[in-house]
């Protein structure tokens, strides 16, 4: 019990630290504004492209598919970047990783805690995007869906798998030089395409749809879209054919696999970094 | 139980060769032996100094003990826990502070930063806050408690990191050049704090690396020299210095005593070899005395006084730890790679 309490204390302080660092350069109003403006601007760009390309408006289920997918994808993108980048930040900039690595706090737990504020911020941003879509763009959003078991369970599982993958990427950062700092964003970019955030997975070329079927994020986005905008779900016949229970089961299994894999990768990389003596080595080249 | 124990500790760094045509990393040897069979025991309650030039292997040894690096072969234990198989137990018992360390988040205040560090060790906030304030007071940083780290000077940041080491209440405090770059008073405050900290609880131990020989002499119960990855001499500072010379040297200056050997005033004192030189212009005679028994200096002074010679100055010259290192390796402490 003492160990759990200590770990919880360490995690909380890491989360507080993450929030302090994330918001270090601006006052709360500016941060709040940016939290809203940045994701909204990115989504609006996509909306504009869609409108120009299709000209069918917000009634088109493909619009809802793209809009909702993009809104929730921002959580994935932010989580992958924020958590994985903690290693670079603390090693290269703040030089605190040595202090953390010689303390009893598990490094993976610290990294996750430090990235927590970005995750929460991105959830707020996703909420803002959805609210804007519903109020300003006529997105046929069903707010009751937010409380559906499919949405709640799916959201939790998806976030857990995103954190698991991000921890794995943070592990890769432990053994790579600082010029690989875009790893999190790069992986997030690939997942943007493969997880069906914009296109239904059936539209993916070169057999990439098979890869998409292996990703928990594909099922995650479907589990979030279905209760909120059921019409959008029909855009992907493959996913639409899966029942809610099966969808959650697949999501649970794939999330557990990704989470466990991410953690295993982190631990392997941490062992490698300690073996090579590079855990706290700044890369000046 | 020993605070630290290493057996045949060896660490080899291998250079990585990459690319079809090699790379610039091909330059230099394929592997570097940073530590070669180090056997070391630091006892409970002991302040142990590790001295050696740059590149001698001090930091490698410290990184292994702090679980930041694994040994190639051999074993290392801290408070009985193996650094490889029980790293978490080791981390619960140590704190590592390195000189020149600038770690910290610029946005946090000094107080906040120290609190964050204590949280990584799971220490309750209610207990640590008064300790943080007391430590800041002791190191002269109380007025900077609410300053952001980004506003601190280099020395102040280093002091804050030294405070961190004490705050975590480790059983073994590892100090890697802790006073490097600190001003005289700050360095003194660190030395005093180390001494008092060890005295407060009998189980506390310190492993100290330093370039400052006087610091090691002042603080350490025992010191070991490390050179090219090998641990050389290891003993108390006094015992090590006796290895270089078992005689004590005194330099003595008097009013001119007439002859080149003070008119034979010092002849025949058992265990005393004296050479003297007179500077007629300054009206001084300077003696260099080599004493087999330090107690013989009393007889020297008596004879000179009885001969009516006025003593202007008297000082002893003992071998320093640097002399010991020089004798052991043939190189000065600053000669390392």
C-alpha cells in the first residue's frame, strides 16, 4: 500500500509538473484561447477542403465521418507527441532525467504523468471542436451519445492505448538522439491516415486497410462516432458490420496488446539506455 | 552492512560502427575500458573520497552505483542491494548530486522545484516543506525561495541541487564534484553540511569525488585513488601521506644565526636532519628540517632559543594527497585524459 501511495504521489507531482511546464509561457486566458483556436483552426482547414471538394455540406455523412474522426484524432496526436517528447525535454533541455532516473519513481509512470496535462488539454480541444461543429456547422451530433456505454468504454480504452503507444515511443527516445524528436508526431501522422480519421478504411490504398484493421485506434474512432453520429458510421461498411459488443471487445484486446507492447518497448529501451550509459547523455550533435 | 561494496567491477564502452563505409566514429579505439576490476568497500557512517584525474573512471563508477549504467562484469551493491537486480531498492537509498549540475525547470520556483524532487521519492509534503525552508536558510538561499529557477545564477542553481541531495534523506549520498564552480563560502557551506549530515545519523554514508585535495583531506575518513580505470591506493588520508614520506618537514626562519648551519646549534638532535642557508642582506637564516619524529621540533626550538636566536616563522610541510597520487601514478591529478 505504501508503494502504491508513493507511486500515486509521484504520478500526481509529475502531472502537476507537466501542467506547469506546458503553461509556462503564457497566462491562463492565452492558453485557453490557444486550446480552442489551434485544434479548431486545423479542423476548419479540413472542413474547407471537404466543402470545396464535395460541395455537399454538413448533411453528408462523410462530412460527419471526417469531422468527428478529426476531432478525436487530436487527442491521439497530442498524446503521442506530449508523452514521447517528455524524454527529449527532460534530457536535452531541463537535464532532469538523471534525477528522475535515480529516484524510485518508475520512469514510464513519470513520463505518462508529465504528459497528462497535454492529454487533458487535447480532450478539451476535441470537445470544443465537436461543440463548434454542432452549433456552427450543423453537424448532426447526438449529445446523449456522450453518456452511452460504448462511448465511455471506447473512449477510456482508446486513450489507454494511445498512452501505451506514447510510452513505447518515449522509450525509443531514450535510445535516440534529439534530432529524432518528431517521432511522436510522425507516428501520429501515419495513424491519422490509417485509423480512418479522415477516410473510411476501405478507401485506403495498397492493402493499408488490412493494417488499419489491426490498429485499436480504428475501432476507437468507430466506437466514438457511432453513438454521436450514427450516420457517419455507415461510411465504413466493414466497421458498421461489427456489433457494439464485438467492437468493444476488439478495442479492449488491441488496446491491451498495444499498451503492453508499448510498456515492454519502453522497458527494453530503458534497459538498453542504462546498459549503454546514455540515459542522461545529452546529444549535442 | 557496508554502504557500498563492489567486486571486480569492470566497464567497457564499445564504439558503434555504422554505415557501409564506416563513419567518423571509426576514429579511436574500438573499445575503451573505463573501469577495470574495481574492488571497493565503503562502510556505514563513512565519508569516502574517490580521487582521480578526468577520465579516470570516477563518473563511470558513480553512474553504476546510481543505477544509470550497468557494469560489463563484476558486482556492485548499495546497502546490500545489487545495482543490477535490485535497482529500485538501490534508488530508494541513494541521492546523486553532480557538480555543475543545472537540472531544473526554469518556470518553477526554488521551493516548488525542491518539492517536486521530494515527490519522486514519495516523501510527504507536510514533512518536506519545513525541511526545504530550513535547508534554503542554511545554504543562504532563503530569500530566493520564491524566485524562479530561470532567475538564479549558476552557483545558486548548483546550491539548490546540493540541497536536493540532503532533502531526499538518502542512506548513501553520492557527491560528484559537489563544490565545482561554487564560491568559497558556498563551498564551505557544502562541506559543513556534509559533515553535519553524516554526523546526524550513524548509518549515513557519503561517496565523494573531488578535484580539491584539501576538500578530500578535510571531509573523508578514507580516500581511494582511481587512475585509468583502476583503483590504486586506498586508506585514510594520513596513512596515504605517510606512504610518500614517513618524515615531517619543517621550514623555519630566524634572525641571521651567523653560520650556514646556525653555528651548529641544531647538531646532534636525534632524528633531525637540518640544512640552513643564510641571507645576509635580509638578515635571515632559513632552515629546512626533516624530522623522523614530529616531537623533536620542541628540542629544535629550545636549542635555538637557548642560543639566543630569534625565531621569525615556523611551518610544517606535509605531503599532500596530490603528492601521494603523483607517487602512485607518476602523473599529476590534472594530467589525465
